[in-house]
């Protein structure tokens, strides 16, 4: 079964149950969500009854709970000294929420050093990860970044430096993002070479998730602007090769593509991916339904 899904909402009143229902409405077989707004610390209590109902609905629809992805808030920055303690404590809270929800994977942006330099930034990230993973059952997936500003994680060498110094290797992994890879200089049209490089430097056992996004930017632009599937510089065929790659069958693929006129395009994009035929009129068709 193709493990394809998208980012879905997580609302106070419906919790994870609402997330599952939204994913199913898109024809998804997995999904990703934030446990609250990614830009702030406001979090609603987790309703165990909703978790139970969600588990039953996932089981009924053959969604593997171990393949669902949670994304950590953007405001967590382990790389910089300023607000470092806040970042560590808030990440601990997010891990606890994942555990309450029964979720296995939490994607995290490694962080930005904001002028401290990459060496200090990596040292801070490693220290924070070792602290939060001491008593955890959740695996943190470091996301590949586009290299915007002082972002850390723009290449496999930087991620390797972090992973090598994480004490609990069983609870660390990587989430590739196709847009970020493109914008940081990895050519998705040569994806086999990318996987070979990743395997040699880090190891395929660490790859646990892939964000599937086209890019508005040219290769090595370091900008990080997602585009709808097939409408960017990466292209539909190149993304399809990633999605259906033999080595990635058991890895969840998550769409984070832009809304079209405030409308989520995921149902149509997933249908297009399943048919393996690019629809150049997809955006206009979506606009026609808004």
C-alpha cells in the first residue's frame, strides 16, 4: 500500500479524531499534524476518549498508527542560546503529548544558530536532544533544511554531525523534504544519487519520513518556498520517482503543498499521484470548486 498523506488540522474540539477524519477525506493512508499552533505555546488538553475513537477509526481504515507523523512547533530552536531552556522544556512537553496520543515520530527543524556559528549551534542541538530523549518513547526526526539564513541541517554532513553525538541513537532519525533538498542544492532528478549519499553518510535506517513538495525556486536557491505537486522546478515525474521508489515503500510521504485560494489541494493531489498522470489544469480545477 502506498503510504501517502498530507498535513491535516488538529482542533481543540475534535483533537486527533478530527485529524483522522480529514486525512480519510483526502484518500490518504497516513498523515501529519501539529498538536497545536506551530507559532505559539497554546495547547489544549488531550482528550483520551477522542484518542480512543481515533484509534478505532484508523484501525477500521487500515491506517498504521506507527506511520503517522507529528511536527514540532517552529518556535523551538535548540541551536541558539537565547531561549534555549524554553526550547528544551517546550520540546519535552511536545514529546509528552506525542506519548499521550500514542504517536511514534516527531519531526523537528534542527534550528538556526543566529550568528553563533555552526559549531556552537550543533553543540547546542546535540545537548538539547540528549536532554529531551533521556526518558522518551518518541523518535525525533531531524528535517533536512533549505539553508535559509543560519539554518542548520542544510546538508547530510551537518545532520551526521548531530546524529553522531546523540546518545540514544534508537530515538533519532531524519525526515527528508524534497523542496528543502532542492533549495539546498540536492538535485531531485538524481534522487538515486541522493539516497546513495545519504546511505553512505548517515545510513538508510535513519530515514523515517519524506515531505513531498515541489519548489518555487531553482536548485541551490536556499529560499524554502513550497509549490504544488508538478507546478514547480522539481516537476511531477521527479517527485513521482521519489514517492514510488523501491527503497521507500515503508516510509510515509507527506504533502505540505500550498493551499489554493484558501482551499486544501490534498485530495486532488493524492488522486493525481495515485493515477501517476500529471494534470496541468489541476490548480484551475481546484479554484473552480472553491
